C-alpha cells in the first residue's frame, strides 16, 4: 500500500514538474518575443527619423541657392536704401556705377540718339547736348529703379524660400513628434503585455503548486483511509476468530451456548 502511494506521489510530482517546465518555457519564449518587439520598434523609430532627416535635408538643399540669392539681394537692397549705413550705401553706388554692362547700354543709347540728331542736322548744338543730358538722366533713373526692382524681386523670392524652408523643418518636427508618440505608445503596449504575461505566469506557477499540494494531500488522506479500513477489517477478523474458539472450548467442556 505504501509502495503504491509512493509511486502515485512520484508520478504526480513528475507531472507537475513537467507542467512547470512547459510553463516556464512558454513564458521565456514570450518574454524573448517582447524583447525583440521592443528592439524592432526602437529600430523602426530610428530609421524613420533618419529617413525623415535625409528627405528634409535634400529638399532644403534644393531651396538653399534661392534662399542665399534672396539674402544677398536683401542685403544689397538695404545698402541701396542706406539701411546698413552710409559706407555700405556708397559702396553699393560705386559697384552699381562700375557695372560695365550698364555703361555699354548707355553708350549704345547715346549713339542711337546722336544718329537721330545728326539726321536732323542738330549735331553739336546746345539743343542736342540738352537732349543727350536729359535722355541720360531719364535712362539712368530708369535703369536704377529697374535694378532696385530686380533686387526687390529676388528679395521676395528669398523670403518665400525662407518660408518654405521654415515649413519644411516644421513638418519634420511634427512628423518626428508623431513618430515618437507612436513609438512610445507601441513600447507601452508591449511593456503592458509583458507585465500581464509575467503576472499570468506567476498565477500559473501558483496554481500548479496549489494543485500539486491538494493532489498529494488527497493521496495521503486516501492512504490513511485505506490503512484505517485495513486495520478495521483485521480487528473484525480477530474478534470473529476469538468467538469461534470460545464456542469450541464451551462445547468441549459441556458449556451451553449463549444466546
């Protein structure tokens, strides 16, 4: 009887040990998967930021020449208006007047006017000199204003480009923040699932321990009941044997049976 109890207990314990091993293996696999998931999320987040930065830098590089042109035009326009000091304004005027293309255009225009005056027989007259001076003044003023208008146009172009660059970097920041929020949410979910798995693992281990204890206790109780029942049967058998012997002794000695 005791051997059967020992065999039963050993079998029960072996089964529960195997169950614990399987539970631990499953938890280890799940925990490893959660760790890999965290790594994948972090890697994806870094790759997304890197791609976003690369695309932003490429777009900014395309805008950069126009931005620099606009900045240079803005500086020249400010110099022309005297916004950056008298010395800067004088330097601007000197550079403008030394422009060989402007001088060439003035010479072409004067030659054309002289040909017209010569055709009218006005060459060398005071009226011709006045006409040339007036035309030079008009053309000089027109050329200067046109030059300032071109600078203003480039200045506006640079301003628009600066706005585009600002929007570009703002979008980069917004998308980067969204990527970060999504990565944080994913990591939080993974960590929550990992914690839940750990909690369930603990419950599973506790359940196995409890079930094993209850099963072994039940087997011990059954053994005790069996032993008690066995002792009861033995006592009954002895009492019956003693009764039979007493009757035989009475019969041999002429003692009547008791009713």
